[in-house]
C-alpha cells in the first residue's frame, strides 16, 4: 500500500511540475536500489538435478502446463494448486493415470501459500488469472522458490518494480512464460538476425490481434473481459513484443527509451459487457491500441493490440533490417538484398530484392545458420507433446534445462518487467493525448553491460 501511495504521489508531482511547460517526456519514478542489492543480469542459481515444479492455477493454461511438464526431462510435478478444488483433483487424477504423484492444494484463496512453502517445490509455475500473478510470484520468491509467470506477468509499474526488487533481493529467478519466443519461425529468424543476415535490424513490429469473441465466456466470472474494462492500453503485448526485444538485444546492449500510444474508443468491448448484463459504461480498453517505441540506439518498434474485431490472428513479427526483411504474418516472407546475401549459401545466387525467397532458398539459409535450440530430438519431441504446435514445450524444456545446469535463463526479470509494462505506459501516454513516456530502465543502469542476447548451454 505504501509503495502504491509513493508511486501515485510521485507520478502526480512529476505531472504537476510539467504543467504549463512545453509538453516533454513524462517520467515515472525509478525506486532506488537498496544498498547491497545487485542486478540479476546473467544470474545463475545453484543447479537442481530434478526440478520440483508447483503449478498454481489449473484452468485452460495451467491444466495443459501440467500435461506438458510431465514430458519434460529433468523435472517432476511436485504440487498443484487451484482455488477450485475440482481443478486440483482433475490435475492430480491426470498425474495418477500416468503413474505420477504430486501434492494437491486447494479450496482457499491463499492455498498457494502452502504450495510455495512446500519443501518439495523448487519452481512455482503461475497460470492464474492476471490479478493473482503478482501475489503468487511474490509469495514464491519470499519462500526461496524460483518463479515463472504466465503473460502478462504484472499489470502495473509498481508490480513490475516490486518483482524486480524481490528477485534481486532473494536471488531467485523470476521469468515471464513468453512462449512465442520459442515458436519455430521466430527462433529461426532470431538466429539469422544474430548471424547478421538482415544487416542491422532497425525496426520491428509485433502484435496481438486475436478475436476473443469465442473465449470471453470461458473465463470464470468474466475475469479477462473485466480486466479489459478496467484498464486502458495494450494489456497483452508480450506475444508480439518479447520475440522482437530478443532480436533487438534489449537491455543487452540497447534499451527501450520512449513510448507513445494511440487507441480507438471502445466499440465492441462495450457490446460484450452489455451482452453479459455487465455495465458497459467507462469500458477502458480501446478496441484497437497501438504503441510506438524508440530505443536508445535509434531503432523503432510498433505494437498493435486488437482482441475485439474480426481481424485475422496476427502477431505481426516483422523484422526490418538494413539488408533484409523477415515477416511472419499474414504470410511468411523473407527478402534479402542480392549483393549482401551470404555468399557461402549457394542457392542464394538468384535473389531479387523485390521478391521473397523461395522456401528452398530459405531452408538452405536456415540450415547454414541454425538456432541451437532447434536440435532435432527436441524439435521432434516438441511437435509430439505440442502446446501451440510445440513452442510451449520448447519453452518449458529450456527453463528446466537451465535450472538443471545452473545456467542463466533465456528470459530474465528485466524482460518480464519491460514486456509487461506496456499497458501501464500506454495508459499514461493515452491519458496525455499520446504524449511520450520514458521507459523505466528496470536494470537501473546495467542495460549496456552485456553484448547481445545469447542462450546459455552447459559445457
Ligand atoms: N502464453 C499463452 O499462449 C497463453 C494462452 C492463454 C492464456 N495465457 C495466460 O495464462 C493465464 C491463465 O489463463 P487461462 O486461460 O488458463 O485462464 P483460466 O481462467 O482458464 O484459468 C485460471 C485459473 O486460475 C485459478 N485461480 C484463480 N485464483 C486463484 C488462486 N487464488 N489460487 C489458485 N488458483 C487460482 C482459477 O480458478 C482458474 O482455474 C493468464 O495469465 C493468461 O493470460 C497464456
């Protein structure tokens, strides 16, 4: 409560001081790092040979996480928890049918506290509704557990900062479960970008355009629609944003600097409320929200969010480089300048800058510069186990592999904060007619310490 009050007073003061002056960049408070506390960049914890996972929230996503994790080598499900007892029982029965056993916690709003205190749990895997991501994650780290949180992991700047601080203080991993960083096309294009095939990536686009008409009623008590009704801004930015931040080496040599946002009014959002007998007045989220971001090193990112219209599904994923282009939606296309294409790939001798590469050309390029995560055995297993075509499995596999070997995770607590804070920054910009808002540097000065985004592997 004290932290919330501090933020409200500080933001109001900053806005008051900027009144009457030429509109500049709006800045939000950056809490000082406590003495003795250090950053979590490249943080590696003690190796855990067989990771005990505790899954909290066993709805659509958590139920499937239990299934997937039961196939991941190097871990076991130690405990499951849902406030709804029947969901806990269902997951326990699933495990029992596979000859596995776990502890079950349920029935109370705070049953997750018992799971977090369970000595058999090393990693708390949070798949609750958005409102519970933060309290469960804080509780997990307070009990000395690593934590991985579904998207978006936090809803406000205060929550982002509190998670960063808690992770730094407890020296526990705090990761956002951004599965789209592990989709096949994104993994392949990241490897090509890192090999310099596109020249320098100077602009990227990401989106979450997904008509949720069929989904709203699947959420108990309409929690997801109500979050959209309460909060303005892009509430679900991370699927489009995470993968492009990795390509742009965000807080690993560059940093997000300024954001401006624009949205439409709510048209369909209000209708969804009225159709369900809920009050449509003051529905906060626009049907379409756009955010534009500039980085310290002069790159730009465009994000779009639209869960309200019949637009086709798109995460956009476009990389615009000085020498090439990759785009995933609406169709996968890769273009390279013929004169700067890698000479050692023989099939690239017939490139045209106005024409996408053929599948055979792209295949030979991808084989020349492979992503190390797409090792044959893992790809096969991922496709078999599934979870959005396999990307969910690769994410889980990597998380457990890094914990097994005591390696830094691919996605750290600063990624979590940067990717989750878009809605909160949009809100400030939107409430000031699209004024620029400074991106908080969640690393507090360490964003240029690393030389690019890299995966860690055991020797
Ligand atoms: N990464 C992806 O591709 C993807 C896809 C869908 C959903 N999600 C995210 O996953 C999360 C869960 O979404 P979902 O679709 O499974 O929602 P859901 O409503 O189906 O499940 C949420 C579950 O959390 C439980 N829960 C609520 N309060 C709890 C508490 N105090 N203690 C324990 N359990 C509690 C609910 O009872 C419910 O079973 C959300 O954050 C969502 O944004 C991610």
